[in-house]
């Protein structure tokens, strides 16, 4: 299991992107959060097993019906001391 930090750019604010990611993350029993950033991008932190990574990337790429994802960057976080109760919107 790794903790990933994703940054999603494109038309991802004001189009129910966070809500869609939160719902799909919760359905997949993924722990983490999604939040808007001041530069118009969205940040996602997720605890993922190796076999969940590709499916979660597809969720991030698909977003919501009105979103247009242009790019997704990610890195593995060394450690994350926060404890998440499900998948939340911040």
C-alpha cells in the first residue's frame, strides 16, 4: 500500500469533479481526500494498493460528465500521518 498525491489540471473546478471523485473513491473503499487548489487544479491524496492504482487513475481521468482533465501528475508520499475516515471532500 502506498499513499499517493495526485494533482489534476484542466476544467476540474465548478463541474462536480470533487463530488464524483469522492463518490467513486468511497465506493471503492479508498481512504483519502480531494480538494480544490487556488490555482484551479485539484489535489487528491489516496491510500492505494498496487492493484487499485490503474482503476483509480481511470476514475481521476474520467472525473465528472462536465469535467475535462488535461493532466494528472502524481508522486508517492513518504508518509502521511493523517488518519482518514473514508474518502472526503476538503
